C-alpha cells in the first residue's frame, strides 16, 4: 500500500466526509472490544456510487478498507489492524421504503436499529433481531455480525429477517442478492453468505428486511434460584416443554452483585435470576405459557416468581438486566469488565453445566467471570472482570478463554452466538472451524482477490490476541 490520496477521497465523498486528524483516527481505531489499531483515514460515503468509487480506488491501490457501522462490536471486528480506510457507513442512513402490503422494508446500512423500529411502529410491525445495543447498532453491522437479541428465542437473528441485499464488491461492482419474496429457491442464497461475514466479503449498501406484527400483549416474569445449575436445568426444560417464550434471560450472581452495587436495585442475593416473557395477540394464549414456565421454574427450585403485563412493572422487573452491561465494572473497583470470551452458544441441555463450567474455569485461573445472556436461544454471554494493569491477569484470561471455548465446542456448542468473531474469538473460531478454513479463504479470494476488505479477520486473524495499546489499558509487567 502506497500513500493514500486524501484529495481524491475528498473529491469522491466531499471534504466534509473525510477525516485524517489523529483524534478521529484514534476514535475510529476501536470498538467495544479490548482491541485497537489506527486507520489512516475515515471516509463517510453518503450514496452507493461513492462507495463504488472508493472501492475502485482502494482495490487499484490495494488499500485495506474496513466497513464500519456504529463500532459497537465486542470482538474487534472493525479494528483496522492493517490500517487503511475506515468506511463509516453511518452516512447512508435513509429508510428507503416501508412496504406493508408485501411485508418488507428497504433500508440503507447506516440506519440505527431503534430508528427503524420507531419508523415501523405506526404500521403495527417491528424488526425483531434488536440487540441490546439497538440504541446505536446499525442494520449493516447487525447483518454483517448476524446479531440477535433478547427476543431471538422466538423471532430469530438478523439472518432470519433478511430477504435481500445490495452490496458493493471489492472491485466496485454493485450486485443485488436475494429476493423480496418470502420464499426463494433460485440457486445459491448469496445474501446469506454476507450474513456474519464481518465486512470481509462486500460492503452492504442496502438491505431488504422482513418485519412481524407487534404483539398486543407482553407478559414478563422473574424467578430467583439459589443454584445456578437449577436455573440452567429450568431453561432446558422450558425449551423442551413446547412453550414458546419471547424472551428467556439468565443473570448470574456476579452480575446481580454488580448491578446492585452500581444501581442500588436491591435484587435478591441469589445465585441466579431467570427472566421470562411470553407475547401474543390474546392474553388467553399467553397466560397458560406463563403458568407453565412458572411451574417449571418452581419444579427446579425457583422462588419469588412474579410476572406482569403492565409496562411500568415490566420495566421494573427488567431493570437489573437492562443495567447489567455498564454495571459490571462496578463489581470490584480494582477489576475492569473486558470482552474476551464474550459470547458462545451451547445446546439447551448443556446450559446448566456450561454456566457452572465458566465459573469453575475462572476460579482455576484466579479471575472473575460472569455468565448471563439470551439463554432461550442457547446464548451465553460472559465478561472477564480483571485487573487490566497486570500482565499476568491477561495471561490467565487468555488461558481461561481457550479452555472455555474448548469445553463449549466439546459439548456441541459454537464460538459465537451473536457477537461475532473479530480478533478476540479468532483463535477459538479457527480451532472450531479448522476443516473449513481453506474453503472460507477460497470464498474470500473470489469476492476479494486483493484481500482489501477487512483483512486479517476471521480465518486470517492472528493466532493470539492483539491486545489494546496502553492508552486504553495500562499493562504493567
Ligand atoms: C452494550 C452492548 C450490548 C450489546 N448487545 C448485543 C446483543 O444483545 N446482541 C448482539 O448480537 N450484539 C450485541 N452487541 C454487539 C454489537 O452491538 C452488535 O453486534 C451490532 O450488530 C454491531 O453493530 P454496529 O453497527 O455497531 O457494527 P460495527 O461494530 O460497526 O461492525 C460490526 C461488523 O460489521 C461490519 N459492517 C458494518 N457495517 C457494514 C456494512 N455496511 N457492510 C459490510 N460490513 C459491515 C464491520 O466491518 C464489522 O465486521 C452489544 C454491544 C454492546 C456495546
């Protein structure tokens, strides 16, 4: 890669949409992970033609390009480890069409999830993947990560809501993939290949998404457990019972303690809390589901069960979960919450064992970990709470993470449920998918022969973490 022609980029997208000062380059070098690297320049296109021109130039000059949404990814997906251009897609944030008759909407990739749902609400429909970061996460980032959320147990992930895509390839060509119809059996579903590709195959410039009716009623419940394993057993029983909860969330003791410390919510001092929700158009169909879930919880030692349809009450019941993420660094003043083994998926029947195993492995390496997440979808999130000043804690964390993912894969789970791979999970991902890595590299070569799109990620990511610079974490030997 030679020097980047900033003047040319300014001509393509306008001078106001090109930034190469050190402060912006620093900010755009990080996401919600522990990783960072500095890009040479940030370019914010506002239409497809501009994306095409930028890609043609970058491909000719072999300049790395990292597409970026809100930068809320937790694994370093947008960390520009080879420098180059960060393509800030938030400049393309128009909702192009809401077609209620045909049941789809068309959006640009920089549309924020919550903004889309606000626009859909008057039509009585919603776009369901909705991660907990929906306040900032963009549709492009959600598709490229195959994001999901609290309601994925019933409504699925970004993959399930996707009908069609318009993408710009590395050589600047623009292609339409998929179809707006509900069914399509017309050859390779290439739009699906872009899902979870983390910006390595193409730049999404438009997405056609399906939506679903907003349920008239939602009932949210909570159950406390004195043993984490009992909560895990309740989860697998609920999922095998024929119930279809619209939410099933686990919160463990570490998270409960952190939330109580940070938010003074007075959550009970128990080993685990399970939150469950059922939704629908009639209370008559929801009530029996809630009763069934309640009795399964109680069968497994759940107590203090309460539930409500009332919006304010639901917000109160959910408060502990909604404050969880920012509270984790308050668990202990000396420990910072880091996204390392940040998510994974396991079969329902292994939920109890997996949650316990995470704590067991953490204790073995002298670190603190929490286990929570969208358990009804088999998804467990963890965070490592550690003294980030100390090198030995990073080393312990690295060993613990490797052991956790070995365990997860040994029981039929997978390295990521919804947060993606990026850099932090790449070592485990490469181990899990070893037999398919060459095939993935072949696909990448077809899409991007010059390897300019988000290079050095997924199957080509480093075998060890590239830990952040001292600006974010002061590591003392
Ligand atoms: C507090 C918090 C809570 C979270 N909760 C959840 C959750 O419940 N569920 C969940 O799934 N995730 C969650 N996340 C992770 C993250 O928010 C999601 O994965 C989200 O989908 C990322 O969207 P983004 O716009 O920030 O994408 P970015 O982080 O900017 O990018 C993510 C990936 O998408 C690629 N990309 C972005 N735009 C494009 C494009 N136009 N074309 C091609 N590739 C593109 C990037 O190159 C990168 O590889 C959470 C994060 C935080 C900080």
